[in-house]
C-alpha cells in the first residue's frame, strides 16, 4: 500500500511533521510505502477556474502540482497534513486542494474512487475550537471525490516541536497509521 502526505506546514520538524512521522511509523510497520510531499518547497498556483479540465481531464496549469497529481493517483492513502491557520488549512494545502478539482474529470474519478483520506493537524487552540472548518472542508472533499474518510489526528500543540512531549498523541498517530495500512482497498 502506498501513502502520500501533503505537508502543509512551512516548519520542518514541527508538530504536524512529527505527527506524520508517527503515523508513517505505524503504517510502515504494516508494510506501507510512504512519501512526504512538502508543499512549501513546491510552486503550486491556485486554480484559475479556467475549466480546461472539463474538456481535457487534466489541469491546464503547468507547475509542480502536475507531479503531485501523479503521486496522488499512485497512492491508496492521501494524508492531508496541515496546522490550523485561521480555522482552516495553510495556504499551501488550500492551493493543492483547490487543484483537486481537475481530478474530477477524465479517467481520474475511476482511479480515485475508494482511496482513503486522513487528516493530521495541530493547532494552538483545542481542536474542537480551531479545526471544525478544516474537518468540514476535508470531509466534504472526500465525499465529493468518492474517497473513504479513514481517520484523523488532531492535537493541541503550538510551539514548534511541542507534540514530541505528547507521547500518547504520538502513540495514537502510530496506531492510526497501522490501522489504515492494514485495510485493503
């Protein structure tokens, strides 16, 4: 099983990054192949609503998202990993998600149907306060793409690396990774 994490944080080794590492540890213990894509290191432009994808089945924009599409389509599990910024995902994640729109055309829907989506997030405020809109956006995106919601990890952690002290939260992330990797499509 292949898993890809779209990393939305600009911080390497930050809270979201550490949670994804723990999730991937659990997944690898069940034989999963894992990959992180650091969106902050890529050039991904927003959707221009040109609707070229309606006709061609592919996005007209020629930036780093083209490579991300290929990786997503080859992966059975998509991990959306983003700290909460203003009650939603980071700009890097939002731009990538907006570009998921082109995956609704051509042969992509048949390829995507049944893949799994996971949310991993950290926020300075309690997740119940900070993340409801992030959850709503991703769960609706998941339904729209006919994917399966496979779970989430949401942790209150503000300063960089604070989650490293939250052993029980890291254990939950490892357990979720192992659980998701154990389920076949």
